[in-house]
C-alpha cells in the first residue's frame, strides 16, 4: 500500500467544512469565551479560511470591525459569500506580509493556521506589528499528537498499512501542536502575559460514513493522502479505520477534538 500525495491543499470551502470546519466553529466559540474581550474592538483574523472564527467574532464579540485575510482565493471567495456583515471585510493576503498598517487592530487572532505557515515566527511578528500597544494576539492549533482524535485514528490506521504514511502525520511533522512550543513562539515574539490552555470539544458523527466521507474531499494532509491511494488501498484503509473505531449501538461515533490555544499582550 502506498500513497504518493505529499502536497497540502487548502482551497475548497465546501470540502473543508464537513472535514474539520464544523468542529473548528465549536473551538472558536470556547476560544472567544476564554479571551473575554470587551465590545467595539477592531479584530483581524489571520488565515480566516472559511470564516469560522470571523463569524464567531461577529456573533459573540460585538466588534467594531472584523478583517480577515487568507492566501487562498477560493477560501476568500467562500467566506465573502457566506459571511455577510457590514462590519466584516475579507482580503487575499500572506500571513507573513500582512497588508495592513502597524498598530491598527485591538485583537489579532489566528485559528488552526500557524502550523501551515512556512515561517510561523515571521507570521507572528506580523501579527504583533499590526496590533496596537496593549492589544491582544492569540491563536489556536489542533492537538495533532493526541487530542485531535478524528485525525489521530486516521494516521494510526494508515501507518499500519503504509509505513511512509507516518511522514505526513501532522503529529510528527507539525512542532506547534503542543503548548510548550506555542508558548515559546509567543515569548520569542516579545509578547507579555502569555497563557496557554487546552480546548476540548465533542466530535459526534451520526455514523461511519459521516466520519469517512470528509476524508474524500482532498483538503489537508490526511484527505490528500487518502485521495492519493488507489481504490483498493483506500477501501482497505477505510475498513481498518472502521474496525478500530468504537461505534455505538445506534451507529454513532463519539470522539474528542482538542486544540491548544495561546494568547499574549503586545
């Protein structure tokens, strides 16, 4: 069994939403509860993707303004079509060279993005640059090493069938999926009053197909790997994962999706 896919595609909002978008919205809600920011602030969402975090800011934080930026034209087109609010604007742009003036925003956030930025330290320095003095910079990433069970089950099964699959496992390839490196990244950026915390949300699937089908969308390392396989190998992987999951009498699957969050003051 061999998967040749090595690229990471993040461009199709309709494929991302059923894969992890639905769980990222739950994390975004708890993330904002933790930040507990006052009303009428200017927010920037770096790597806004399909708008899960931006929409949650609009719904819960009563912002004066929300800007979102993402390098994917496909994601920006999606979020512009799905987040309709006069206080929000979305731009195509690079996290490592943000197209905004220094010290403009009160709060700069990034959800599930820093692991995928080629130079996260550069991206964080840009986030700090565009935040006003005394403002907040915060982010969260999936706990790929353990707590993001949706993806953990996939890679454990894949590695049993194909040793090379381990090379793509986010738990091995992404150093920023644990609290210690996240905290150090923020410390090295000169931020103060740094805090980290785990955010756990339930990930409940109505049946195995609800779990498996999103891996066929090709968005991200695990779906990209799944779609790089031939039909027989993909069917073998599917069956192995199904056998390893705990499935309830009603067919439902109850997992946990854990993210690590970090925040600091400029």
